[in-house]
C-alpha cells in the first residue's frame, strides 16, 4: 500500500528509500524512529506484526548476496514514523503539521455533526454569506460593476446547481415571496450544495 502525502510517498517496502525521503542520513538514527513508532503502535493496542510486518529482501554485496530485514508498512505505521521523527527536519515538520491540521479538521467536523439541524443551517448560512461577499468582491475586481451583472452571474450559478432553473423558478417552486431569500428556506444539505456552488 502506498500513501501520497505532501511530503512524498511513504508506505510500502524499501525503508532505505523512506529513510532518504525523510532526510535521515544514518540508518541507525532512522531505526530509532521506527522503534519509537513500533512502541507507539504496541502501546495503542495495535499489533506490530499487522502494521510493521517484517520481510526479508536480498541485496547484492559485491559478488555475493545477503538477506536484510525490511518492513511492509501499513498506512498507520507510516503515520507513526512521521509523528515520531525529528521535527528539525523540514520534511518531518511538514508531515507533523499535516497531521495536526487533519486532526483539527476532524475535530471541527465532529463538532459540526453533533449540531441539530437549525444550528447546522446557521453555521452554513454564515459561511455562505462570507463566501458570497468574497465572490462579489472577486466579480467586481474582474469587471462586473453593476448589481444587475452580479445578479445575472449568481443566476447562472443557481441554474448550474438546479438543473437549469432560474432564481425566479426556484422561488416559485419553493412557494416563496419575491423578497424572500432562497438560502433562508433551505435545509443544511441544500445549503452545503450551495456553498459548493459559490
């Protein structure tokens, strides 16, 4: 199994290449990282043999060959190796930062998923308002000067999302008054689709 991360491919065999990718010049120093990762794996209740299965590979040494130890790393093992690496190395620091950001994203998603429907709607509606303001600024910077031009631009966005229906047709289908805002009469899933539209 291979895993593509911003700092390169890490998973699979050939630990010597991973050592080089992760900027470890000495195998002994990289072995210390692997051992810490294995310890973390074991102490978290995972099986070392499952995530760090040992394999043997044959390498040539002059006229002879010899078997050397290698590992077939799981994705989890690769994560642990980066997390236990030397943060003074740029590639390790980038990897550790990547995992911190991903953890934060998951925490935010978990909190959002615990909200009731009304609170989800409020959060997404706030996001849409903010993104619509940025979209209006970008459209203005691109030469869309009048409110009518921006309304037409928005209308095309709705048409793309709603199978060709215009804003007026969506209003009519939802039974809304002319002054009602479409976004105020959507559930969270429809709002998320509209956030994607923006």
